[in-house]
């Protein structure tokens, strides 16, 4: 294996590991999210067409 190919494989392995770590962190956030703790949303008013 050439040095360039080894470097590419090392970088690819690092990127895959980083992606897996990020996926795990996002999944933990999703798993612990509680909808009841969210603040209620503000009412949405249309930009046009709402005659009062």
C-alpha cells in the first residue's frame, strides 16, 4: 500500500468514527427528548389573505 493510499484509508476511518460518534450523540438527544418540556409555540399569522 502506498503512503497516499494509507493516508486516505486512515482519514476515511477517522471520518467514519466521527460520523458514528455524532450519530450516537444525536440518538441520545432524540431518546431523551420530552415533548411536554417544550415551550408552546407562538400562533402563526398568515402574511396575506387574512381579513379581519
